[in-house]
C-alpha cells in the first residue's frame, strides 16, 4: 500500500474520528484557511486509489469511509520506519528507544510478557 502524505494522514484522522463523510463535511471540518472543495475531493479520490477509503453512492455525490483502521495504518508505518532507519531490525528500533530512554524497564518487561504469551498460543 502506498505511503500517505501528511495531508492525507490528516484526512484519514477525520475519517477515523468521525466515520463516513461527504467531501463538503470535510471542508467544514477543516481548519482555516479552508481548502477548495475540489482540492479535498482530489485528495479523497487519491486515498481511494491507494486503497485507504471506499465510497457509497448518494445520488450524484459520494460518502467516503475508511477501509484501513488507525491501528493497521500505524503498524504499516512502523514497519516502514523500522525497515528504512533500522535495517529491518526491530531489535535495533527497541534498542534505540532504550538508549534514548523513551521506553522504561517496566514497559520492556510488559513487552516480553506479551511476546511470551503470543508464542505460547
């Protein structure tokens, strides 16, 4: 699945928080300065082409809804970051978090417990 641009990520947050939306509703939700309707419509169609949203027909307009959840999107992004910056080494990524003191010993223990429970299943 293709990577999202920052603006596309913003649109996806709207869908995740609000559910299905028409483009006119996205325009109303967007902070100032509001983009033109056609600009957001193009961005939403790009999300649809990338497989992130789908649509339902409502007469001559469409209501869009997310096909990819926030958690799945986060996992995909994490995989790409680990691959790009840590040579596809999750150990390298976690080690970096430990070195930067971004993860505590208790959190590491919890992570180990989760891994052990997954392998037991």
